[in-house]
C-alpha cells in the first residue's frame, strides 16, 4: 500500500489507512489518457470564463496537467506546499470516513477514470472529478479552511440505518451505470432500489442534512452574485455537461442560506436549482449555524436520544472529559437524563486516548453509568474525581 511522501498523509490515524489503495498508474490505457485530455481541454476552454478565479492557477498548485492523468505522488508534492495531501481510494467510501479524511486535510481520490461512454458526466467517483474538481480550489486559503472545518463537523454528525441503506443504493447505482456492458435490466433494478429507499427515508438525520450542505457548496456551489455567479463546486468543475447546463436560465439560482438543508438532491440527474454564496465567509457561517443545532454541541438528553436513534457507534463525553464510545440504548424510562448505557463492545477514553484496561475487549458486553449529581454524593465525588485524575495521568504518560 502506498501512503505517499507527504507529512499530512503520514499523520492519518490508522483506522483510515484501510481505505487507501495503490494508484497503480500503469492501469491507465491510451484511451483513459485521451479521456482525461479531452475532458480537461474542454473544461479549461470553457471554465476559464465562468469558474471562480483561483481554479485555473489552482490546477498547477495542485500538481495537475491538462495533458495526462495525474500521478498521486506528483499531486502530493504540490499539495504539501499548501498543507494538504491526497490518497487514492476504491470508489465510494462511507461518508463518515470521507469527512474524517477531509478533517485531516487529505483529499480522497478515486483511482478509476470514467469510460468513454460517460465522458461528459458520471455519477461514480473518478479521478477526473476528485482531482480536477476538488484539488484546484484548495489553493484558496479561505476555501481550504472551510473544507477542513466541514470535515471536522461531519465526523461528529449522527447517521441513521437508513443513511447506510441509501449510501449502498447510490454506490450500487453509480457502479452499474458506469459498468461496461451493463444491461438495461440491471440499471432499472438499481434505479428502482435507489428510488424506493430515497422515498422512504423518514426524518433526515444530521448526516443527511449535512450532506445537503456539502452538496450545495463543495460539490455544486456557485459564488458571486445571483446575476453573474462563478463556479467553485467540484461536481460542476469536473463535468463538461453540468458546467454548461448549470448556467442556463431555467436552472434557478438561489441565495445560499441554512435553508439549503431543505433541498434534497439526486446524484444521477442534473440539478434543478443551485445556491450562490457571496463569499466563503458565508458558507462557513451557515455551516457553523447548522453545527450549533447538532447533538455534539447541544448535549443533554436530546442529544443522547439522537445517539440512541442512530443505532450506530457514537461517543458521549462527560463533563469530566471521560469519553464513552459504543452503540447506545435506553438507560431507563425517564424524561430526564439519568444515565447512559451501551449494548455493544465499548471503549473509554480521555483526550481521545483510550484508557488502559478499558477497551472493547474489557467492555465487550457494553457499559452503563448514571449521569448527574447524587443526593449524598460527597464520598462518591471524591472517589470519582480521583479515578478521573488517575485516568488523565495514565493517558498523558501514554502520550
């Protein structure tokens, strides 16, 4: 596995390394190189007039050439100068992992390239979209900070079981549509599955709403004025068809506000409306406004209930700093938060460092503990504080 010569990539946590695959540059055929050249030449000729101004010089800053498929090491040599890195992955990866890479200032780039049959647009992640779409705008410091901040917020967003079903359906549909020789029956079956799940999602989770903000900014964002917007979204910058289509007058241009969370999207279709931000301060402020409504900032029973409803691994943090990570379930039938309980292997940590002897093997059947003050808690408090202090000392020594 190639981790690339880049200090930003080198500091990635171990659990993300499983998603990285070697680029294997020899995989790209003469036709693949021709597809890259065609798309990039078309995009360069068109986008230099309507793309946000850092895009064109950003191609060089990101180590990209119009003439050949990028080599990831060359990209890393360029990106590390601006504090970023890039890795190749095998197509779609889970949204939570995608966000975490972004939080670490690392772009994930699909190693595959679209087929000649889908040269103008593909719903599947490919090296054209991921590199020529995302990387050039990274050279704009305000946008780079927004992208990292989005990743850090995204790693704390709660998902639902339905989110994972939809992710798998989108993944399957995009792969089938891109697959050479796919039958119409295969495509129809994948589309039917996607439509059935997308129409029965119920109340959108934090991750679902956050993904809409990501879509309408990072992927399909416009910047400037409603009358003369410029393109900065990667989905538009990497698609010949979409970048031209988005400027048509019948595609509504709306001011970007937090109201964008109410607009769902379909990755397989042209977008009926797009959002225009005045500048990158605005998209940052909207993201912060949404984050203030999320469980990790609200806390209390409301947030623990969201963690329970998600049925996925979450982390609860006590006021002492103790972190409990597992799949949470109801502690007791109460209108107040009187305790937390997990039903899966659970780990305890402090300052993001697992406490010695309190990993998933020790708490393999889960963990439970009361929350709040006891009526006569002076003795208990002294013992608990002493335990937390020992935990802190142990964690610091481990560092």
